[in-house]
C-alpha cells in the first residue's frame, strides 16, 4: 500500500501526538514499523510533542552491600615445561631424593623458598621453606641453581644449517 496524502497527514498527526512507530503502523494498516520510521525521517518530522518512551521511576532503591567471601586457599599451579633435547653435552642429571620441606601451603611465607617437594596430589606434599636470602626469585640458593640454568651454546654445523635454510625456500 502506498503513501497517499491522506495517510501522510494521518502519520504527521499521530507522530506529533507522541505515538510510537509501531502504534502508528497498526493504526494505518498495511505498513510496517520500519516503513513508518523511514517516512518520518524523509518528511523531516524529528521533533515530537511528547516523548514515546515509558516513564521510569525517578528513585532507585540502593542495593544491599555485598559481603566479600574469604578467598579459598589456592593449590599451587604446576608449570608445564617442554622437554628439550640438549644441543651440547651437559652434566649428567643426578636424581635427588629431597627430604620433606618445612612449609605447607598454609605456612608458606613471602621470604621462604617455594620449591615444591613431592606430588601435589598426596598429603605429604610440602615446599622447601628455607630462607631465600638476598635472591630476587622465589627459591633458595640451591634450588635457584637448579631452576635457572644458563642457556647452552649451539654448535654450528655447516651442512645441517645449510640444509635447514634451504628447506625454507624449497
């Protein structure tokens, strides 16, 4: 159905009366809400006599204050470390049997070594607990030497490096 002069006049009157586009579309019949909105914009009828928005309450009741629940004790997260194949021969790994540490998750302090000892899934799991001294990391001197090892220098093999670089371009 098209926009006749009579329908446009009705649209203008209803729009200025403050009816919504959906209400106008129902009264006119044969047009959609979006067609009414499009015609209103083409006619330049942006101003309204009354807003079509529903009235909102002026006062909102304040919400009750939330009480923060104490945070549950977190279990230490295990880091997944990928196994690397050493490029240069290194010192043979010595299997150490660590004695149980003196600190648990609940007794571990800020200046105590956080080296895990044992399986976290068992009851006998502890941390080293020795003082970290002047080191910047989370471990005592002995465990810092195990955790932070210098990077091994790669030996250059001319033929292998040449083959690897050629594979990039093939």
